C-alpha cells in the first residue's frame, strides 16, 4: 500500500510539469505594448530526470480561447539578451506547433532560494490509496474496495538525498562542486510573449543605455508631445480598475475616485515567494501620467497609497513598513501613475537612484514646493533605440549650438 502511495506521489510530481499560468514595471510593458500580444508568466518545473523526454506545457486560460505552449515545440532563432547578473536569458523563436510566421519571446529566469528550500526536512502529505479485497464462497466470489489515507514523506529541500554533488576541485579546506537537486526546488520562472511584436523584440534585446537630464522645458517641449504621439493603449489597466480582468489577483482596494487605488502583484513576482515580494499600486484617478504631473493637490492620494499599502502588506504578508521599498519610476514604462512596493531584501530591476524616487521623498518635496515636479530637472535612463532618447538628444544638441560662446552673469 505504501509503495502504491509513493508511486502515486511520483506520478503527481511528473504531472506537475504541465502547469497553469497566472496573469519592471518592465514586465507590465511586455503585454501592454501591442494589444495582440498575450504574455504569460509562470514557474515551469525542470524536466524530471525520471522522464527526460517530457516538457512543461503552459496553458493560458481566463479568456474565450485557450493556447497551449509546449516548450519542446519552441524553435530558438537567436538570443536577445543573456543577463548573468539576474541569471536570466531572453530568446526569440517560434512555436512550431502554432505558427512559424509569428515570433515568440521566452524569458527564462532562475528563481530565488526560499527559506523552506534551505531547511533539511521532509514535507508530509497524505495520499489516498484504494485496496481491493476478494472474498470467496462456495457459490461466488466478491470484490470489495476500501480507500485508506497513507502518509507519504516527500523531501523538498536542497539538503536532501535527492541532491548530488559533482566535484570540480578540492584544495585543502576549499571545494567547488556542481549540485544536481530535486526538480521541485530547482525551477525556472518562464515568461512567454506570443505573438511578439517588433517593440517586444527591441525591448527584450540588449541595447546601449544612456543617462539623460530632462529639464522642465525638455519635458514640455519634447517629452510631453512625444507621449501624446506614442502613448500605448491603457485598456489593460482600465480592465483591472473596473474589475473586468485580474480581479482575483487584487490584494487590497480603496474604491475612492479621488484617493483610491488597487494593489496587486507585479508580473515579476509569482505571488508566492515572499523573498521576492513585489506589488504595484494603480491609482484610480485617470490623467496622472507620471511624476511630472504631481502637485500638492495629489498629497492626499499619495499619503493614502503609502498608508493603505503598508497596512495591507503587513496584514497579508506580515512584512512591516521598515522592510519595504516604496517608490515611483521616472521614466515609467506606462504612463498612468503607479507606485512600486518591494521587499527591501530583494533587488529587482529599476531600483537605482537614476530611475527610482522614494514615495516619502516625493511627498516631502510637494509639501515644501507645491509644483516641485513641474520645475525640477529629472534624470532618466533611455535605450539607444528609444524614440524619446533620439528626440531629447537632438533637442539638447540644438540648444547647445544656440547658446552664445560667452555668457553674461545675471545679477539679481
């Protein structure tokens, strides 16, 4: 009976190689750029050594159609970006079983270690086992079935009998090894964008990036007109605010039209690994594009996001405010004001000083100067392929040419 339970548990582990998907600030942009794209973010199990020919299948649901992604059918064309710092790689290719005329982008990212994986213990589960008993009599034999629960201990730790060391070298007290572990503790986060547009391909490709100083005049004369021309649809965001999509992912909601917001997991977070906690607060008021639009009139909204978000995260995840990084990006990847909440011990992309502005600092700046962000010069990092980069660079070069060689000092 116990052997049958173990076999059933093993079958269950193998079947988990076929998993359901869930719906960088940057990862949000991957499904927002181009309305035909349908990115999926999921954690795909590494193929079990016991079944090396199987491949994970990700199923997209929650809509009128369903698409299956079989990694065994993915045909790589080229590597777009291989990031050794974040242990991730972006690949361009096709799903041969879907269409060779449409591109797909797959992002593979190694997941962080969790505290549970670093303990040496067994997870105890219960398995239902059916046992058939045969009774005989002179006239007939009868079969009767009974179902019993059997406790099965399944190791789910790096430090278990399923982990094997392969020696690289040993020198005195120092040793280097490669470790093959249980697939359940060695998973990959897989993001799929299909069909991928040229914008997606450009976004996930490695490009040179540049730090620019955007003055208030630059914003009014260059950036704002650019946004009006290039702004992508925010229908996906309004779907969330109006509960047409992703309602089950909402962690907290304030329904106020003036100071309300919705707090939900960012696409970079699986919603489970606490060490990588990452949530977004999407404001309810429309028309606030970015940091540049904020004035003293928005202080009640900003304070409400800070206080409400902190309280919700404490109640839901047990993480206090002194362990949270709360900030706004500039330039953002989509132009509807949103606030990032990340775990202080986690270092996601976009947390550096040239891009992130702490919410507390934003509030204090507006308390001191009501139109602070309409007057200040802001840094921003842009890719060489970004149209805004070309426009800002051209504007600055033209301004430098128009400046007189000798400047007179203005005396107040």
